[in-house]
């Protein structure tokens, strides 16, 4: 049986967060900024076929849904697995406090 491919949706908050990180990196190294952004997009796109490959995010209460997270470089990517879609909720630098807003 072939697993259903889910749509990956970037929330406004996550898109703005990634763009802010991109702009900060770009000031020092445009090539690094491009590599980080592309790497994060590639990793989130792979969630469409394997949404549960990363662990549950311990900072989000279970009542909020199936919120998971993974790390790329110094970034924590937080996402929620729903029935037909995966919502990318936030991209947080690991030096920042994790939060559930």
C-alpha cells in the first residue's frame, strides 16, 4: 500500500521567521543563506511522504494536536501533522527559547 502524500503548508509565522533568519545570514554570507533556506525547504518537503519521522515536540501540549520538530543546522523546525496537511508552524534559532505561540 502506498502512503498518502500530504500537502506541506507554510504558515505566515513560519514563512516570516525563515525569511528573517535568511536575511540575517545573508548579511554575512549570501551563499550560506541560500544553502540554509534551500535545505530547510527540502527537509520540510520530505515530510509530505514521511510526516511522523521526527519526534513529538515536548514544548507543545498534546491537546494542541500532533506537533513535531526537527533540527537543521541551528534551527528548530516545528510542524503539525493533520489529517490531510502538514503545517509548518515556526522556524526557531536554537539560541532562542522554544515557545508555543
